[in-house]
C-alpha cells in the first residue's frame, strides 16, 4: 500500500509540465513558450475578461479568466469544432476510452457529474474529476457512447 507521500510524489512526477501554468498569469515567459510551442491563438478582443487560446488542429484549448489560466484541455477530433487531436496525451491515454477503463487506471473519481445537455448543440455523458496535489484532472465523456472526449487540467481552487 502506497503512503500519501508516495502518491503525491507520483502525481507530481507524472503530471505534464504545463500544469505549473494553472493559476498563473498569461503575462509570463512560461505561458508565452507554451502558447508558441502549441501554436495557440485567441479570437477574443484584448479587453475580454474570458479568453480561449486554442489550436483547433491539435484539439487543444486553454481557458483564461481575467488574465489567469484556469484550465488546459485536450479535445478529441470532431468534438465541437476541433478538426484534429493531440496524439501525445498525458499518462499514455487515448481518446475513446470507456469510463471503466479510466477507473481501472485512476481509481474511483473524487467527483462525478452526470451527463447533461448544456446547450442545444452541446452535451456530455458525464465528468470524472480527480484531485491531485497540483491541479484537478477531469475526464469528460461524450453523450451517447460515453467515450472519453475531453481531458482537462484545471486550477485547483481551495
């Protein structure tokens, strides 16, 4: 049985480097490098409170509110208007995994949201969230077939 310290160290070593951006400003060198490496851009005006920095071909999106990075997400191809998907996903994951496959890799989630219709065009088949020492890790499943559609790294708010 792993001790809490061993679990924390495992999460820290396995989380992608960019999770260190969560909760930080977009006005940092690290964000500019990240944005350049993933070819992220935003269509929102400079003065917008909420911005999405995205690369539709990579299926990648970064959610920013008031200049602070709150989430980094990877979308499966065809989800919403993403034309491609990033293939070097963290933890050796791939899109299309089923809920039970996520549970077998990560254990029971700390938080479960049941699927729902968000707007006329947007719905999901449920969300599993796991708390890590640095962030929350969320898996969103598509409605209907309930396969993994979005992997999110979210700012951990206490």
